[in-house]
C-alpha cells in the first residue's frame, strides 16, 4: 500500500493536471569523485533592476559577448537576426561554416552548394555496429543564373525551412513532404541535373506540366509544374528549360513504386509552405500547415511514432495511406492526407516520490545509507569542479537525499541538505561563482557559461549550445527540490530559475523573445537533439535520452513546486514524447513492435542500446567509450535514476534482454563501479533481491548517483504504473496559461 503522503502527492498531481484539462474547455564523460559544496556566499540585496527582480519582464543573466559562437548573419535573412535563432535545428548545417553539409529532411537528404539545391533519396547501409545513409546528388535544381552566391534562410518554423537561391529560386523544404517544392522569385530559366545520367525524359501530358525522369541508377522522378516547363537535354546529365522566363512552381518527387504515381498526381497541385506544432492540451500535439495551390488536402509522410500517436485518435480529419511508403533511417514513412494532425501521447505523472512507494522493510537500510551519504556533504567546502555538467550532477545528487528522506519519513537530514543546496546553487544564480557562471548571449539568444564564452570545448560545448538540456536539467532538479523545502529561497530566485527553464523550454514564436523556441526538442522527430552550433556530416545527434527526460521531468517538478500548471503540463508532455522516442529508436529490440522491425538483423542481434543517434546515422559507439563497453551504453540511457526512470523502462522483457546483454562484458578489466550500479538498477525491476545483493557489494557510484538512491530505487520496485488522465472534449489552455510564470517567460 502507498503511504498516505505518497497517495496524497499522486492525487495532487493528478488533480492539478485534471484541473488543466477541465478549466477551459563530443564529450568524454569521465566521472571524478563526488564533489563537495561551496561555502555560503554573501548575498547582495536585490533591487528593481537587480538579479532577482522580474516583476515587469523576464530575468536575464548578465550579458556577455562570446568569442566562439559563429556569426549567424552569413546565412540568415537580415529580418530574422533580431530574434533568437535555433541552435539544434533540423537544418542547422545550412547555417554553419560553408553551409554545404547535407541535412536529412525526410524522406530526402538535402544539400545546398554552388548555387543549386541537391536532393538525394538515400540508400540505407547497415552493419552490426552502425547504420547510415549516404548522400549522392541524385537531382540538382538551379536557375541557370547562379553566380556562386550562398543560399539564404528566409524563414523557418517547427516543420519547415525556406531556403532562397538568389536571385531567382525559393525552396519550401517541409519535413515529411514527398515533394521538394520550388517557386520562382522572378522569371527564370530552370536547370535540373544529376550526377548519374538521364536515360529517359518524357513529358507526361500535352501541357508539359508533368515530366518523368529516369536515371541511370535506376531511380525515377516525377516533376510537376504550375506552368508549361519545356525541358531539353543539353548533355547526358543536364536538363534546361527552353523558356528562360519560366514563372511558377516546380515540384519534384521520387517514384519509389509505380503504384504511387496516381497518389502523387492527385496531391501534386496543393503544397505546404510552412508548418507549426502546437502544444495545447496536456499530452497532445497539433500540426498545422499553411498551404498554397489548389486541389484539397496535403500529402505528407508520417514516421513510425507519428503513426502510433495518430492511430490513438479516431477520425481527426486525416487519412492514412497504408500502402504509400518511403524508406528512412527512422523506419517506414507512410502517407497521410490532411491539413492538420493531432498526436496523442501517453499521459504520465510527474511525481516527487517513487510511483509505487518504498517497501516498509527497506526503510531502515535506506535511512542508514542516508545518514552516511548526507554526512559526507559539507556546506563549508566548495564543489570540486567548475564544470556546469558535473556541478549540476553534484547538486542534483544532493537534492535526491532530501526527497528520499521525505519519502521514507526521515526528515532529520533535510536541514543539512537544504543548507548545502543553498550554498551550492545560489552562486550560479546571483553571479558570485566567479570561476564560471551563467550569462546571456544575444547573437543566437540563450544562456551560455562564462568559460564557454571563450572556449568552445569548455563545459562540453555549452557555450556553443551543446547539451543545454542535460546541464540545465540537473540545475532545474536541484532548484525544484530546494524551492520545495525552502519556500523563501524559491520565491527569491524564481526569476533566475525560470530563466533556465526558458532557455530549453521557451514556446514563444515572438521576435521579442530572448530565447530560441524549444532549443533542444524537435517537434517533428519528437525527441531532443544535442550538438549545438557544430557542423556534423550526419546532422544533429543525441546520446543520453534519460538525461533529456530528466530535463523535462525536472521542469515538471518546478511546476509542482511553484503551483504552475502550465509548466507542469508542458513538461509532462515533452517528457512523455521523449520517453516514447527513446523506446522506439534508442532501445534496440530484436523482435517487431508497434513500429515494425526498426533495425536490421545483424544490428539488432549485437545491440540493445544505440550509442549516439544521429539525424542520418545510428552508431553503437559513444562519445566517451567504444561499442564493446556495453555497461556504459546501458548506463548513459539510465542516469540519473529517478521516479520517472520507471516510466522510461516499463518494458520488462526488454530490460531482461538488455541486462543480460550488458552483463556479458562485466568481466572486462576497468569496468567502473558506477556503471554497474545502473545495470543492477534495471535488474532490480524483475529480480530485486539479486540486484540488492550486488548493490551492497559496490565500492563506488556514479558522481550523480549514490548508495541511498540505488537502495531507494530497489526497495521501491513493484511494477510500473503510468498515470492516466481523462480525455475531455472542448478543453483548452487559457486558464493555466493566463497566470503561470512559465507563460510570463515562454509565451
């Protein structure tokens, strides 16, 4: 049975979210010894314009000029430069360095170079260690007037990016579109070329508005135009329009299967130019596209997780075309006809304590461990590292002691934990942590660290916007706990805390915002990216899904602590989507699931976790470890160990398979005790007693983990419980948006 306090907390969380519904409507992670906290600083009184004042406008950390962030003016249209810019977007390669690395805009790899836009319908290659897609410029589209000018990003949003090739062409690159759509900015000649050869070029109608291209590599492309496009083959691999004054729209699509042609014909005249993704009701995401042309609904492609979430909603004004499929590295992309989609994700409960409660017989052992762990904290000795990542882990580790103590009814240690947290977190928020600290950078719009402003490699690239959700997630967890157990501190530093939230969870689209919109979370892929302002041939990447979940979970706890139902709802929704994405793409299952068999047989046999997942690649290696260090691959997808971890790992069959897979390497020399702890944690889901015996023999723990935390986890294993929320029609977000601090900062 749940303890009374736990039952009350669970009921409170559910009531809050139900109230939301009702009211309207690379980085080598080396683990140093656990650091110690800083001495209490001399806090300065706040003023109307001081660090803690936010009555009229959102708080900003002190401004800084970074010497390492790239200049965004090279590729962005001037009218975009006055607002925050994306730093982990699906088109990031288009605006870094020379802008000539490809990006995967499903189902095509797209590259802009030499005054042309190149597209590739990629082939997928797989080994036991990695899966990737190669870029080959199957078709290149240009105006024939290019003079070597760089492309310009003239607009972007959640679901698309618009790229101009001066002086004549504009491309609407919409994610999931089977067509690449080009519009003329002024009358121009159209030039289409290939690195292969055109073996056949046929005008498919008398008006010359549809053409069929057959290439020497076996591919067939269909080309649609809004006006007659009379193409002549000047060379074996170049087509040029005979009229150098063409004006209109050209759409190109690869014909994967002859039976697709009638579908492409039907939807060729109506095209999307932009798209928005809106988080409104809890656990719901709506896509809407702006369209032009004529002919009715839009045709777009859904990846496997889209399909899973779409199918939870009956009707909805969309039609799934089950037989219209394109391949992708993320699984089959399936056609969906409709102008808007509504995706329904799993409801989850953001809880302070374990979902099922701690077994009474485990209290004594946990309390004994808490006494030792908290005794090891010292509020007079500074934390040993200035690193924003490791410092964040240290304060989140300490914060766990207070929450565990509260759950098992041993509050004696909480005052010391509170003292340690105050002395450790506050210097980062009031500017007295002089060796490092948070600052606001205005070129791209966001928080960077002092060290990161002068060294792109410092803080694992935090200064160039890498891993923001990882680092800030730990700070948000510690701040959530401290604001819970020290209301005065929580009120005083609420502006700074919400500024950290805004850096990764800003929902605003307004140009007056001071932060990029959802800096890390990809509203089309439905998970977060890291990478920041670094050019990668395979696009954005993410290693640790569990640290991404921690970021949104911790923001949800802040919502609980501050009574901010909007923040709680948004954070819960993002955490749920991140979890589903981890299950689908990072957790490698040898048998078919809801999304079908995601990975090839050889890869599925050798792997249970992806190491680093890229936009265009799956890698079994980690940034800090080779593929055969399986215990690291498991651990980096588990840490930090929290109540939400239970929801992330609810598939017990997969857990058993993953633990056995990782156990096979524990005899290797040099396996860290900290990594073993995470393996034993997962084993404890289905074999608690064996995991407890192994845990008691551990001689060390990850620097963000502890004996108390592992014992808390193992003594609370009694099956997964995922909270349910009722679905009600006619609900909206006006109530919980109107008075929330999250709205103040992020809308």
